[in-house]
């Protein structure tokens, strides 16, 4: 399961979208295991002036061995210096 935290604000109230890939493996040679997760919102909405959707994903049933490096990469439609980074928290269930 993934949860998102957008850190920053765009005073232009810009709508934005991002596609997020989840990958595993060594840096520079990651293998995408879940591509193109859509993340959208508006920089002026939400309880702290920052809106995002979804705030978290449903449970994604992917078996990842313990100790595996997990990487997240994103591409966005915004190209402005007023947008900061967004955080992605990965939650796992040990089976």
C-alpha cells in the first residue's frame, strides 16, 4: 500500500497529475513491478492548502522478498519552481 504526502504549494492553484512507477532492484537497474499509478490534485485545496488524490492506494498484492530495495519514480505535468517534492510511503504486510 502506498500513501502520499505532497510537500509544497503552488500559489497559481495549478491542477497537477503524476504517473508513479514502483520498481525493485539495484540503483540504475530497477525493474518496474507496478507502472503508471495516477496521482492527481490541486495545489490550493486540502486541509493544509495542498490537495492530492488518492491520499493512499488500495492494498497491492505483490510479493517482494525481505531486504529488497524498492524505488519510486514519477513524472509530472507541472514544470514550475514553486512545486516542491511529494513523499511516498510504502507499507507492507509480512506474510
